[in-house]
C-alpha cells in the first residue's frame, strides 16, 4: 500500500510540475498572429520602461521609436473603443515627442514610460491588467487626501493631490480599455471639481470631502468592479495557476481516497 502511495505521489507531482510548461507551450502554439504581435509590443514597452528606470535615454528612445513604428500596423481587438485607441496612440506619441526634447527630466521619462508600459499591457492582459495593481497606492493616497481635508491642511493636501493626479493620468489611458466610459467621466468630474475648489480664495472643505468620497467610491468600482473571489479567478481555463490548482486538487482527492480505502481495509480487519 505504501509503495502504491509513493508511486501515485510521484506521478502526480510530475504532472503538477509539467502543467505550467505544457500550458505555456500550448498557449503559444494556439495564439493567433495578432495576439503574438501584441505580445511583441508588450515586450518592447517592457524594455522601454527598463531603459527609463536605468536612465538610459538612448535605449529608451530606440524602444519608443520601435513601438511607434509597429503599433499602427497592429491588428487590434474588435472590442477596443475609439477613446482607448486614441489613448494608446497619444501615450506613445507623447513619450516619443518628449524624448526628442534634449531637456527631458528623469522623472518625466519614467512617467512617460510607465504610462506607455501600463497601457500596452492593458491590450494584452484582459483579466489581470497591470494598472489594477496600483489600487493599493491609489486608495492610500485618497485616504491621505481625506485626512488632509479634514485637518484643512492646504499645503499637504495640494502636494498629495498633485501626486495622486499624476498617478491617475499615468494609468487612465490603460483604464479606458477596461473601465466603462461613464465611470471614467465620473472620476474626471471629481478631479476637476476638486482642482477648481482648491484654487478658490476660500476653500469649502466640506465640499472637497464630498468630492473625495465620490472619487473613492468611483475608484473602488473602477479597480475592483464586480465582486469576484480569488478562487474563481484562479480556476479560469486559461490560467496556469488554475491548472496547477486543479492538479493539486486531484492530488488531495487521490490521497484522500487512498487513505479512506486503507482505513476501510483496517476497519474490516479489526472487525
């Protein structure tokens, strides 16, 4: 019995280890040409961001020029909205134009590269786009803004608001691909209202807090959307993690069955 269990464990573990590479190979072989091209664009955008992080302006310029050359030839998903197409195009063009300027700062280069990286990623990763990973930072900034508004700390509020606005503008092009247009308009309206209010000679902090609460609600809806459990996301058919989870489930069920049979046999022996 113990020998059978060891063999069973051995083959199931081998199956578990092979599930990921097999899934990757099958996925690549089954990709349509346009999906493979999108993956190539994603890799170029990734190299662009790496170059920006290193401060390598020359390499960054080469990558953005390559991206600007290839993107117009790319066959895009039919469900892409015109606004989303414009957002991707403008992000790439703005980064290219800024890099043509000799006076571009490292901060501006990194911001441009982040915006391009995130928006191109959104084209290729429909289920888990990179921009959703900014939710924690985004919500933390909004919480700090609300505290500053309660304390009526104008200097801190303005600094935090500018930082949060830059983050929003960096990921907004990517958000247009997955978030409903009406939802984005509500977020835009909240930002505009706050921006106008803090420029007044006398700030109505109660109104600012109201706008912030609206923005928090819109942000949660945009980033999280409908309530989906982590397990449901993992067991999606196109997820490598889902395959591994399935194999693990099979291992547990098989071991449970063997243990039950062994227990049943011992029980009969005792009887």
